[in-house]
């Protein structure tokens, strides 16, 4: 038996080197000639790079104990249910598009079929949009990449972290759509991997989706100290901060305007055409689309708008001439109302009901109120509770579900660290919510749907 196996293997190697597919008589005992196995077909004719899928060989003269070699690798646990069938699991390969030869050999000889099986490329992921969705689930997401349809890719599954998305649809070979799953609160604001799996393999992209809920959005003013430029989500209960979108410029002021998306005024960092402090942009967080709106003007004169807030269906703000007014985002124009003498022009604005706006700046400054329709300002309590001895300035404020939040930057440090505070609107007392680190500034509440 040993001599016969050695002889069969020698015949296999010689035949393989010659490229022959002819049956070979390997019986040397002088009895009836043995008939070598013949492979007629391979089913399926293709499969994933990682292997593991079931393969069936059809042919003749298959006997128990035959050895199967595919793509240069010996197959483990091949089964021969009858003389015309061999079944086994495909070994893995390393190169997409690789054509595999299959050989069988044993006591009666060997058979071979060339380039009979193709290893398919697995799926890839290039983009997940949007990169976030609500804890309650139900949000539509789109995945761009490759390998979603062609080469018998089969029915895919999509996982976000450990959770399976629903309504997965193959649009074409480069696009999948799905509905985000619901998630437990313990993973809010923690980036999750996205995984696509189909019959040709598995693709994963790290930290590419975030579960969110109503909270705050923060923008980076500048990245001189390592904070990436972009828009981040702050989850109030857990105090987790995670970036949702990257930008190529710093943001000085920001407000969510229904029907217009996230409106922002650029910082001097990343200025466009030298007009950074005057330039405005619109950002669609769902799609990542960015539109340049240009400067706000009065006549032909571009205005450097200071703080802004959305109140009473309009975007309100203070310009550098200390005038309060409304901003028409379609015309990119400013309509000032009321007096200018004595008005503040720095600090922050935040909604206070339907027709008034809070104004706040730094420690011991008044928490004053503008009447939106007249621009008349009324003094309020001094802001207290901020650290003494620094130079704290408000760079972003918002009213989130009835609570006034503000970002203060300590300008006495070169890094200008930012901290988030809650402000008691009746007393002006500030309570530290979180130290944010360097670079943050603009602030707004999350829109409906988070």
C-alpha cells in the first residue's frame, strides 16, 4: 500500500508538471487495470477568498480514501458518498480572481481539472452615512464600498457593533442601504464598528457609527493643540464627547436653524479668501454636505457677526457695531433693530423663550436679555461661580430643553482651555458640567431627531 501511494504521488507530480488531465493507470500488481478518477465539473464555480464553503465534484471512478488538492492545498475531511461525487470545504486563498486547479488521487491514479474555480473578492466599506443615529433606531443609513452584488455575493447582513441592522437592501455592487437598530443607553456616544458580511466574505470599518440622543453639539475653534477640526456630540448624562463630522476650518459661532441645517460662522483659522470671521457655511450632518453661504451684508458692506441664536423663527445676532438684529439666510443680509449705544457685542446669545435672547460673556458680567422684536436689552443677575483669577469669555451658549449651557474659554492660558457650564438663569450661578480640553468653542443644542 505504501509503495502504491508513493507511486500515485509521483504520477501526480509528473502529470501536474506536464499539465495533463488524462486518466492514468496506476495498477502495477498485474491484475485488472484500475480506472483513474475523472473530474467532470465543480459546483459552485466560485466562492469567497476565506474559503469554508461547500464544494461538490462530479465525475467518475471516485473511491473512498481519495486525496483532494485544491489551489495547492490538501483538503481535510473530503467525503465520497458515491463513485460520482466528492464533497469538501474549499480552502482559503490570498488573491481575488485567483483560478484554482483541483486534483484527486489515490490507489487507482489521479484526475485533474484546471482553472475550474475562481476566488471572489470580498466586500469592502468606504463610507457609512450618516455616521450617527438615534438610540431608538429606525434611521436610514447608506453604506458605500464594493462587492455587494456581483460574483454571487448573496444576501448580506450589516452589524453596528454587536447589533444587527434591519431592512438591508442591495442597491448595486457599490451601495447598500439599511435601517439602524435600537441600542442600549450604555453605548451612547461610543463609536461602533460597522461590519458587512455576505457569501464572499466580511468587511469591517472601525469606529464609524455613533448612537446619539438629545444633547449638545460643539464645534472646534482651532486645532493648534491637537483637537481635530469638526463637529462633536456631547452626551449630557454620561459627559462623553465624540466627533460626528470633520471640517477643514475652525468655527467661531454655530446654531441649528430648522430648514437650513447647521449654520456656522468660520473662525480666523481656515479663513476663505481672507474673510474667515465673516464667512458662513451650512453643514448637513446627515450627508456631510457643506455649502458656503458667503458673508452677511448690510447693503454692500460685509458684517462681522458676533454671537447668534435662533429665536422666534429667525436667526438673531449682534454685529461688531453693537447692533442687535435678524439675519436673512436666503439673502445673507442683516436687519438691525433698536439702539446700539452701550450694547455688548461679544460673548454669547441663547434663546430665552419665543421672543427674547439671553446674553452672557464672562465672570461678573451680567446675564442680560434682548427683546427680539425691539433689540432693547435688560440687565440681569451677574454671572458667578466661574473660576477666579482667569480671563474667561463665553464662546458658545444654547438653551437645551430649558437648561442654559455655555462654553467658557480661559484666555489667560495660551492653549485657551474650554469648559462647559450650566447657568441658573434666575441667579446667574454657573455650575461646571465638564472640562472639554483645548480648541472647542461654538455650541448649540442637538436638533429634533437625535
